[in-house]
C-alpha cells in the first residue's frame, strides 16, 4: 500500500456552503442513466453540483453521458485512460466548488433522494461531517449474511482502533468538508478508498453525524466484487493510518447553529422513501 500524505490543514478556503457530488464511473452503461437521473431530480434548497468523471470507460458510458438530458445538468470530465477510482475522485475533489463533497457510486446500491437529508445537519450548523449509514431492518436489503457480518466486524475493529463510535465504516454516502479532502493525497482505489477516507477522518478527530439511508445491496451474481483479500487490505489500511501522526485539522460548522432551521425539501432526519409503507 502506498503511504498517504498527512498534511497540516488549515480549513480556510471559504468555499460557498453547498454540496459537490462526485460520480466516478467506469463501464457503467447499464446503470449510469438511472443514477444520474436520480441525482439531477433531487431539487435541493442549497447550492449543489454534480461532477461526473468517466474513467476511461470502454463501453457506451461516454455516449450515454453526452446525451443532452445528462450533459446539461452535470459537469462532465472524460479521462482518456483508466487510472482507478481514487485518481478520478482526487480530480473531482480538486474541481469541487462548494464547502462539502460526497462521492456517489453509480451502481444503484444507494439512492439519490437521501442526499438532501444528509445535508440538513450542515444547514442547521450542528455537524461538519455527515454519514448516511445502513441500518439493518431500516429500508435496507442485505445481500448476504457474510457481507453484513463482515461490515459489522470491520466497523467494530475501526471503533476499537480509533476510539470512535461509527455505525458503518464502508458506507458510500460520506459527506465531508471539501477543504479536508483536498488536504489528503488518497492512494487507494476501489474498496480500499472508503476505508482510507474514513480512517483519515477519524485520525484527524472528525466524528460523523449519522443518518439512516436506503440501501439495496448487490450479490456476486449481480456484480459485487469484494473478496477476502479486500478485507485483509482494509485491516492493513486501518492499522497503517492509526499508527501515523494525527492530522491537525480544526473542525468547524460552516453555518451558525440553528436547530430551528426548516428545509423546504427535507422533513427532518428520519428516512422518507417510496420504499416505506
């Protein structure tokens, strides 16, 4: 594993308060249209942009993304050569125009309608970091006992190592300050990237505000690629980052605390979804 540079951070970029959603894609022709359509129909009451990075796809992903219904609603970056999810995400972070960034995979395991709810704690000034967590029995479809148990195990290991109390180490929906993400030189691709980002956040003293989200997990037959070696790599990343020096990052709220804030498009933190009866 490459070493991750931990720089001294002063979070003073003064970016406008809002959200940049980064969508790294590689050969996602079967799901990219549905994923982008979900993101562009969120209609949030805050500043919002979508950056899609096509990481050298060899199928029809590029053609689909260049259709007017998509291209007019996103910032589209086409990378000629596939260099991995981490590389694409790093480019997206450097292009982000707003105070917070969220990485959104186009595999349809998560739902775009949850994103507006995740931004509400930022608008209320109660937390600088928000995680959308998968809670068993709460609008989730777990692909298997093995995957669910592995997720709990790695989350437990993380909490023991870092003295944290997070519920979901590998959630895709992580809403983090853009200036914090820009301070990192991410070295992981794929499954290891989620581990790396959360480990670095915890090592810096950041603790996420957690909100349950909808999750429909895939199994191996549906394209899930996680295996035993990914788990071993996850443990190595967690230990390696834990033993390095702490990142000097001063967490702050990006708006003045206002618990009475009423968002026009979100109704509190409780999950609202068409999957609920």
